């Protein structure tokens, strides 16, 4: 049996950092995906003598564990759990999983890989027990760039495993493709499992990334409350990956420290960001029926993005690489803002509907001349999708 599941990455359109201090933020799915392909032998073929394998095709790495070793290390936890109510990974189980990952002697420089493999083993053994199988993972998302690559991994893997376990089932088809969608209740279940995987990878994630990756479209979130948004028209962005790594925890801490030093000024900054996020969420839901209305809508979105970027600079989370993208796109009268933590990472540039292909090619060429990577994406599309063969 083969089951494929793909889940999208995400961007923050407005509100990053300020959301930690009570402001609204707006996030959206993008049409760059991580895909998990699950291959299972027929029941009874292999048994405990088989292996659980994961092949990370983008990095050229593959890992495997004998099912007998998994049973020995995890005991009763390595059996199908209550699938409708996922249990958190206990400290004892996480320690056992960490020892299994350590068998592959992953270097300290790739600590992110250890966390991802730990999440893989937890999700696989909790959902399918100790059944032999192989998962092949591929992705169009750059890792560690703030586009939700780990959440897309957890969501796609959870979707494939839960489909194989028979507790979720794909329903309607995505027009013109082989992919199928899940119903709301099944998506909720996948999201709950994916969040457990995210907790293993990140410790204390907000749950925003896996929610956007699971359900797709756009969401507004504030103080833990999520509101689904429906985009009235397609929104296209050019994403520029500066390839500059950043320390998200340090950046978040830096904003908090600045807020403690200048409480009144930063409170005004956070209030302004909240207003921008609220207005932006209203604008994206408007349906523009002609070119004039579309241009007006896009101009308003661009202005809000520009203001949000200025406020992010006030927070101290910009970077020379981000400023290079801003200057380059401004030459072509295009507006950009950082997305995510800042300090490097990715930058969004709004692509107006009437922008010529030639101008877009020139912008992309200039950005790539600085060593950046560019991706043209549509914002607010489908979430998790399943293909069962």
C-alpha cells in the first residue's frame, strides 16, 4: 500500500512579534508543500522482523530501526495508541526515542535533524505501532527559513499515518488533480497529532504553523483564538529566502527587552501592528470584481505591509539582508516586508495582478544576484491533501 500526503508551508502576512504581546496576526498557507509518502507491506509480511525506515530525499539521508529494537526500547508505548485522543510524549518515552535516534550518531551541528527524527518515531509508533514500513519525505520548502517546514512535515506525516490506520479518510477531490481533501473533523484530528510532533521539535510551539498547514487558507489569531479568513481574490507573493540563519528565541527575547526598556513607546508599536492586522484581515476577504477594484485592494495591502515592516524595524528585528531585498524591490515600486522572526530568513513581496512578467523576471534576477533564493507563490490555498494508491 502507498499513501501520499502533502501539507503546505505558511507565511505571516502581518503581526509577527507583536502577537506575543497581545496583538492580532494574520497567517496564510502557500502553495509550497512537504510530501510524505508512506509505503506499507501487506499485513503479516515482515512482522517484528521488519524495519521502520525514513528517507529524507532532499538531504540525501536515510535512517532505519528494526521493529524488534523499537519494541525493546519503547515497550507498550510502541503500540497503537488511542488514535482519537493523542497522548503527549512523556519524558520517559522521549528519552527512549532520543536513544534510538542517537544510534545513528547525528552530529551536534544537525540537532534539528535529531528533533525531526524523534517526532517521526513518536508519530509512527504511536499511530501504527511496530509495523514495518517506509516513509519518503520530500519538500519544496526551505528549512529553517520561517516558512513552517517542520509543521508541514508533522502534518503530512500525521495525515499519511492516520489514513493508513483507517481513522481518517479523504473525501472531495481537488479540481483537476489526483489529490483529495479531508473533512473538518478528520482535519481536526490530524492537526491534534501534528501539534504533538511540533512539541517534540520546538518545545512550546504556538500551534499556528500546524493549524495553517492542516486547514490551509488564511487565519487571524490573537491570544490563542483562531479566526478563519476567506480570501476574496488570489494573492500572489514573491518569497525571497535570504539564506541568513537566525535565532528565533533571541529575536523574540530582544523585542521583549526593548518593550521593558521603552514600555509606552513599544505599547504604541504593538497597538499599531494590531490595527494593521485587523484591517488587513478585512481587506483580504473583500472580493474585487474588476481591475480597478483589484488594483485598489492591492494598493491597500501594500501600504499595510509597508507600515508593518516599518514597525518591525522599530522592534529591532530587521537585518542588512532584509534591507537589501527592500531596496531592490523598491526600485520597481514593489513593497516588501519580512515574514516570521526576522534577523534574516524570508521576505515577502506583493506581486500586483497587473505586474508584467518582464518586471518580475528583472526583480527576481536582481535578488538572486545577491545570493538569495526566490519563490513565486499563491497565498491562502488548500491545506492537507491525500492521495491513496
